[in-house]
């Protein structure tokens, strides 16, 4: 017995929630998302990533994507980019207490020869962060 109902997301995308036995309440979005608006305005994507996830993870991410008015692919891509930017930003900021800050400033004002060599090597390396 299939118990399906048509729904509409906040973004106006139509989807169907299926309550059939064994469906786990999955959202069926196949062929119902308006891809043309997103595709016309976004840069061409040529790279592909494949991941394995559990049914629970897929259901959660699919529901979040539908709530955001996005495809699952777009939602996961955006979330992964956000997390990548956050992770890299953590490597560019340091929070110090007053004592550590004073030691750091003193080391900057009177660096050892080994520190100066290390800083020169570091400055010469290309950054892993994209240019702003």
C-alpha cells in the first residue's frame, strides 16, 4: 500500500513523500527539481567526487536539501565547501593568552637565526589558500 503525498518546499520545489512499506519515508525528488535556473547561473562543474553514506545520512541530507530548496548534490557540495573553508581558516588564526602573546611578540622583535631561516622558507612557499 502506497501512501504518498505531494508537497512543496519553501523554495516552491515539488516533491513527493512516500509512505510505502520499506520506503523509510524517503523523499522522491527524481525529475521534480528545477535544475535550469541553477545551472544557467553557476560555473561549469567538471570534477566528480563519490562517497559512500548510510541510509540515515542520505535521508537526513536529502531532507535538509529539500528544506533548503536545493538538490542533494548542490546541498552536499555547498556544505563540503563551507566545512573546507572553516577548516582552513582555523589554520590561519591563533588565539593566545596574555603571557603567550608577550612571548610571541618578544620572539618577533628578537628572532633567533634559526627562526629567521624558518620564516624565510615559510614565506617562499606558495599558500594553500585561494587568493582573495
